C-alpha cells in the first residue's frame, strides 16, 4: 500500500488513544535503532572468538534484519522496516557517517603519510592499480551478465567497480593488526603506511566516481563538462579549506591549549557546526556531503588538546550509536535472494577471486621486489585485502546514484564481507611471530646481585600520571650509589585498546603497540607526560631510561609486559596495584582503575619470566619526589617484613639494595616462632575446589622445611654481615600475626613496607591460609596490608621471586603434622 510520507506524524498519542506507535516516525526509529544495536552487539559477541572487527557483525546484522532473512516475513518487514521509514533511518545514519568521517579526517595525519617512505608508496600503488585494472574486466562481465547494468555508462560503471575492488579499509586493518599484535613488526608498519596511502587515493577516486556518476541509469546522461566543473569545484573547495580554514583552526586549537583553564564550549559548537556546513558545501558542489566532513577533519591540528576534546565529545555517541545504523542500513538494502541461479553465484565467486588475487598478487610481487621475505610479502597482500567503511560508502553511493542495481550491490557487499572475514584467520595461519619466551636464564634479584657490578634492569609499568611520583621514589630508592652498579629502567605506559577508533589512531601514532617498541629518546618531541617525566628523571640521576607505550586489550596486555621483560633481560617487573589510596583531610579515598587491570596483574604474576613486585600506593613519598643523588633532602623510611620463604628472601635482597642509598633508612622486622619445637607444625594440602577469588594460592611443589629454614637463616646472616650498622634489625615473637602486621602498617613509622607474596610460606604465614582474602594475588601478608578500612597509612610493595618450581599454585587447606600421621593416605603438596 502506498504511503504519503507527508502524512506521517512524528509521535503518537499513545496506546490508550488507540494509536500504534509503529505507525509514527519517531517511535519506529527508536524500535529500529534498538533492534539493530541488540542484534549487532550479539553478533559481535559471537564473532569475538574469531577476532572479527565489529563492522562484520554490524553488516551481517543488517543483512539478517533485512529482506535476506527476517525480511522474508512480509508482515515483519511492513511493520518494523516499512519503505516510508527508510529515508528517516538513512538520514539519521548519514549524520553519524558525516561525523565519523570528520573523526577519520581529524585522526589522519598527512605529515606521517609523507614520511612513510617510497616502499610503502610503491606497495600501495601496486595494491590499487592491479585490482583497478582487473575491475575493467569485471565491469565488462557484469554489464553482460546482470540485467540493466548496461544502461549505465561504461566509464562510470568501471570507476565504481575499480574503486570497490581496490580499496583497503584503514581503520579495520588497524584494528586487525592491533588484535594480532603485529603493528610493530615490519609487516604491520608497512601495511599501515601503505593503507594510509591507499586511504587518500580511495577518497580521490571516490570523489571522481561521484562526479562522474550523475544520475546513473535514470534520466538523460549529463554533459562531460558538468563532471569537470564538479571536479574543479571540489579541488577549489579543498584548496580553500587548506589555505583559509586550516590556519583558523590552528588559531582555535591554540586558544584551547592546556595553558588555558578550559576549552571554550563555543569553539566546540562552532567546529561541530562547521562539519555540517562543510558537508552541505560538498553536497552543493555535487560531491557527497561526507567528503566535506572528511576534508574539514584534515584541517584540525593533530595531537593537541582541542582534537582530543572533540574526539572525547562525539566519538562514543557516533561510533556506538549512529554508525552501526549506517552499516545496518547497508545490510538492510542487501537482498541475497537477488543472487539467483548458478550464473549469479558464479559472478560472486569471480568477484571475490578477482579482488583477492588483484590485491594479494599485486602487493606480493612488489613487496618481493622491495626485498621483503616471501612469507611477509604474502601476509602484506592478505592484510591489504581488508575491506570496510569506505568500501560500503562507495557501494551505497553507487546504489543511490543508480549505478549499481540490487543484484550487483548484493554481490559486492558479500565480497566485502568475505574478504574482511578471512583476513584474520588467514594471517594467523601464515604469519605468527614467535611469542614464546627465550631459553635464557630466568632472572631474580638474589641471583643478579651476587655481583654488585651487574646492571640491574627494571621494567616499571604505569597506568597514568597518577603513578609517576610514587614509582620514581621507589626506583630512586633502589638505585645504587656505587658507580660500578648501573640501573637501566624501562618504563611501560599501559593503555587499554578499546573499540574506540581513537585508540587505534593512538596505536598508529605511537607505533609502540604489539610487542612494544622501546624508544631511545634521541631527539624528537614527546607529548606523553609519562615519558617526559621519566626522561627528566633519567637526566637528573645516573639512570638509563627507555620509555615505551603498550596499547593492547586488557586480556592480552600481560603478553606485552612479559615479552619486553624477557627481550630486555629484565630482573624485576614493577606493577601498579589496581587501587590507589589518597588521604584528604584525614579521610581515606580509594581510586579503583578497574577489575580488568587487576586481571592484568594476576596474569603477569603467573607468567612473568622474572621477579615481580606489585606497588600498593598510599601516597608513597607524600607527594615529595626524591632527588637523584647522594644529597637528597627527602629521607624515606622502608620496612622489610621477613617471615621466611623464597619471596621473603627476594624482599630482603631488595632491602639490601635500598640500604645502599643514603636517603633511605631500612628496618628489617623478622618474625620468629614462639616455640621452635612445637609439634603441631602446619602443613598445607591443595584444595582445588576452593574459590580462587577469596582464597590464597600456594605452590604445589613439594618443599623441604629444613632446607627452607637453612636458606632463610643463611639469607638473614648474609644480610646482617653485609649491611651491619646501616640497617636496623628487629626480631618479633609470633603471637597474633595479623594484628602485629596491622600495627606496623598503621603506625606511620614507615613510608614503604616491603613483603614477600608467600607462595612457599613459613609456618606462621601458612596459618593464614584459610583467612578470607580480599586481594589473594598479594598473598596473606600483602593482602592484610592492602585491605581497605584498616587505617593502614604506609604504601606496600609485594614481591614474588621468580622460580619455575613454584609456578603452579592452588588454594590450600591447613593440616597439622599429627593429622597427617593419622591419615596415611594424605599427600600434602607443600611442607612448611
């Protein structure tokens, strides 16, 4: 039934007055948007194990909701997606597309493209040229095989077909490379540079295609002069934006720089209005509105506070809500049923084969000529075959201009889907850099510091500027004043890779993702405050600083940390705890960076190739930063709590290094048992059924308590001999361990308390095995000192010594020796 769109009202009067909300524009738009988001998010969840980009789920969701699947039910189609609602849905989706293309322009740095080198340019040119040439043949076949295709001018059809086959999706490719941790490999860097060139070429070709399209198969063919005028007007528009608007936006960006207290809202609003005006101008010229938004984005200065504010304000709303509507509307227009018979399906196979062969072979041949190994060359070809956003824009404009009919449109959308879908599994199959740890000796403080001349290498991780002061104080306190002993510090700024496109651009700009790139700070500008601060610290003290940034999804962040630790022969990793305490007006405030970061720490503790320390920061240093050098005016008081076991011995070793520093006062508090001959010594029995979330885990290795005791006594005796007169040593008799430890933490006598995690615990620590754990990854003593609401004022450093023998851990239950003797079948795993 035909509907007069002018009769459609915006909102209904409600069901109580007999109105059906689905007959009104706005309620129907809400239902359509909600349905699209639910289906696309559900599919994204299903595709996540396959590491597929979100765009795949959104297009497939649109296809399922459209005439290919659910839309076969005519009642559903007429009720949920009636024809009169299509312009409304597409208008809202186009607003999202307009602002998304503004973000793409905002994030695309033309200067970095110029610096990418000849090799990337040649590879990009080959990856565009061969598919475009093959598109000539495909266009000819389509015009012969598809009804109505020959009504469109051959040159117009050829340009659209060539562009559709030759495009590489820059944002989708970046996401795939980030997920596969290939961005800092030679393959990843070359692919990103070539894709950036490809992206610029795609926009030029798209503008050309739109200018030539005219009315497609509808109406009289326009004069070629009109196309020339459109192209000239487009060039003039770009020139005006670069010559007049770009300096104006530079001025706006300076006005909104960090030197000013706030970013003026008027500038934000005017910029967003400028996006709409630029889009209107290019639409007026005869090029699509998105072209104007993209060019306007190029005029915004990159990397400044103003650009960050713009991204922050609009990115989530655009990419999370509006852009899925555009991808879904592409799917809604795709009717797989139009691909009928063996001839049509043969065309689909032909297009897929031609697109893949053109990209992969063209890229492979040129990459081989550039002396890139064969496996990397073929991987480059597969990566450059990724399709995505611009591909869909080309196809949608082609359908809108009547250049592509329903059958050709469906075939090309399925081609884009298939080529993108196979990229990740294919790359994983043919190119996967070795990620295992090397066979080098695994490192810990006890072994590395036997020779004081050894260089101590530390990898310190930070979440942000809030960790800087306490971390510098900790690093400075471990720095030996002995000129023969060097400290090399690797700083890793941990940044979560999210679904936001700006996090991908951060990856591209820093080029430090995947297994991160260590920057040697030889010249150049650093906008990262973390890197700048540690660079200044390295220049003040005798510390060799190497900053890096790891941008990864949280579930795989530990791989980056462990890889760098292994690759750089690091002795100890320092991790920030996921909670930070601050005292404001005698009131304790807790800042929690999220449970995901806690998981990162847990996985590093499990898989690290060296010793690991977790810093629980309660304002270590009191906001005052230690000055490097022997004349530091800030004196730090450090307490080492020693119960016994390998982790406590590692803590004692670190205490020895701290004792060397003239501005650090070290106190060792050793707990000893009341009665050494107590016959009720505890043992631990594995309890794998206990909940790991609130139970401490201990080593499953069988240990000899006598040997452990001898090693503890030897470590303490050596410590006394070496640091006599420089360290205060206090012995406390065991009574109520938790209470005694809390007294130390609440006393305020110490800025930092260093404890072992206690995986192979002494009998005293083993007595806490069944205590309810708030932070089990810190071990019993560390958890007591890190617990909230106990009035602890000291910061805490929890150390785990690297030992492959103790890598397997399980929750445990207490059992006495007497009980073991009475139960012959008992097989405890850890004797303490």
